[in-house]
C-alpha cells in the first residue's frame, strides 16, 4: 500500500520543481499512498512533456544551416559534382529546380527529427508545417486577398494599360465589341501558352515561392517557436535568414555581371529590405493561421 520511504524520497525529488504540493525529501509522510503519488507524478510528467522543446542554439544553428544549404546546393552541380556548364538558360534553370527541391526535402526531414513531434501521421505532420485541410478555403482566400492589397497599385496600373490597348485596338479596326473580343482572346490564350512554356515563369511563380516557403517559413518558424523565441522575435528573425540567403546575388552581380560595388550594393540592399518586410508579413500570416495544436 505504501512506497518505501527511501523510494519516495528518491522519486519525489525530481518533481519538486514542478509541484510544490509534493512532500519534501526530508518529510515524506507515511500517509502518502501510491495513489496520491501516481496522480501527482502523472501530472508532473504531463507538464514536463508539454515543456519539451528545442534549445535556442540548436534552433538557430539549424535555421542557419538550412539557409546556407539552400544557396550552396545551387552551385553543387558544377563545383561539387563537376558537371559541365549548362549550354542554355533552360537547362541551367532546371538544374537549379532540382537542387532547390532536394534542399526543401532535406530541410523538411531534418526539421522533423529536431522538432519534438509525437505524432507521425501525415495530417499531423502537414499541420506542423502549416499545411492544413480544415478551413482550407479561408486559409487560401484571406492571405491571397491581403497579399494582393500590397500590389493593388501595380494591378490597377496593369489593368488600365490593358484596357487602353484593347480600346485602341477596337478603334483602329472600327469593329464591333464582339469582334474585338474574338481578336483579343486568341492573343491572350497565346500569351498564356507562352508563359506556361517559359522556364523563367516557372521559376518566379512556382518553384522559387514553393521551395522558399517550405524552407524559410514552414521549417524555420516551428523550430524557432519550439526554441522558446517569442512570436514577435520569430516574425523578425525568420526573414533575416531569408535575406541572408540572397547575398549570393551580390557576388553574382559584382563578379559575373560586372556591376560596380556601389550599384550591386544598392540593388541587393533594396532586395534585402523588401524581403525583410514581406518576410515579416508572411511569417505573421503563417503564425496566425497555423493550427493551434501544431
């Protein structure tokens, strides 16, 4: 019915910091039964498990390594694998697509092993990385609408330009609006097909955004939060890793494209400032919309 006194003293010492209601090591009463001990120890174990996390140094080191690896692997085909230089821009970009995909997968795997994940089901793992099936419509519509507001001026200007060109085309042809639509529609479809076959468009609109969001948001934000950083610190620190990953553009401009030091610094500085601002906004959206149980 009772634990031996020495056993109680030894077992309760570990949980003193969590539950002061536990008897001290020197004054364990005999009335302290196995039932009361198990209840308190169970509560202590739950609290201890909930407080599990990642050390700050480990979180920062992992995020830094992911950022450096995301950039370094882009140069691996020629520097490490010793492959011949690409003969065209398309083949060069496709190589970088593959490198970015490898970096994203490795970052997801490494962060999964560092994070204190207790459930390895696909739905839970996707929730950890901010990919949720519940309330998917709101999670897509609201961020897209808010992000579109940042580019409202460009959208309006582009729409007015297209409208003016369409009116000029109709006035020059002196035709009805139905004929104008018939003439403009094939041009629009042709541009869409041209865009779909453009490797640069795939880089700018699909591969780069997806891989960068996976590495610099989905992997890094959970690590920093589990590392004990405050939310506002994460919103500020995470874009810094993303900005540092763009410093290779400075080297390319200065060494390969023959830009002056001042010109390259101004261009990259503007890019870094933009990435910090937009990255903070994107990190805020990620933290506010991610599942609360992740």
